[in-house]
C-alpha cells in the first residue's frame, strides 16, 4: 500500500483534465486517470480497515484511556512536532518549482501562483491521515465511556472471533490470558481508526 502511494502521486501529474496540483507534465494520458482512480478506490480504505483491527486490539488490551495515551505518543505528538517544518519546507519547494516552470529560474513570486480558493494555504497536506487517525482515536475512546477511567476490561466488545471455552474445559482448551480480537469492534472501528501498535501489542 505504501509503494502504491508513490505510483499514484506520479500518475496524477500525467492525468487528462483538471489536476488537483498546480504543476503537471505536458505528457498526459487517459491511462493515468484510470490508474489513479483504480488505486484510489481501495488503497486508503484498506489502510483504515487494517488500522481498525489494531485499534480494537489496543482498546481491548489497554482500555480506552490506555489506547488514547498510546495514540497520543504515536500520532498526535509526532504530528504537532513535524507538521510545522514539513509545511514550511513543502510550500517553499512548491513555490520554487512553480517559479522555475513559469520563468525558467528558481525564485519565489506569489503573484504567479494560480488561485485555488477551495484550498486553504494552511492544511495538513500529506499528513491528513495522521490528523484524522488521531481524532478517530479520540472518538473511539469516547465510545468506551464511562469505562474510559476504569481498569476493567471494556464491556462493549461482546462478540469475539472465538467463543469462550466452557468452565469445565480441560486446560488445553481454557481461555488464554489475552482474549482474541473482538470482531464487532474491529469491523466497527475499521473505517475510522488508525494503524499502530508495537511488538508487545501483537497477539
């Protein structure tokens, strides 16, 4: 999925018709439009669905509050630290590139930048998914309220991938210390959660 991100960002420069970018290549092809539409139709949905399983796993193992603390360190904090410098560098390089295209030399001149009234100057750019994933994590934690401050196992993961073993089951069939991933939680959060976790969180 990550490599397809490179492909789609190259292909968008060669699409026929209106482009979301201020720069594009003179060599355009309808094949580029088809490639962009094909990759865009499944790439990010798959990313968010897979992220939902990891989000549900974190909630089940650490509770809503523990998951939120984990996501703050992995999503919100890096975004707050790196978004400002990335924004400045990206906008500067874009202005230099546009000046090179229009006037044949590197420079910065805001008057030659085409107007884009529907796109604000300050935006999350390619970090948009990190920004959204953090707020999805906040929303997911709120779904666990009022157990968000509780150390008990969340009660909203009723249905599991495997049914619990009966009480009189032999030790080989007894439930493990870490219960399996909850099916409804993974599916429910899958469209609006985020990818994360470390080796200690893996089953």
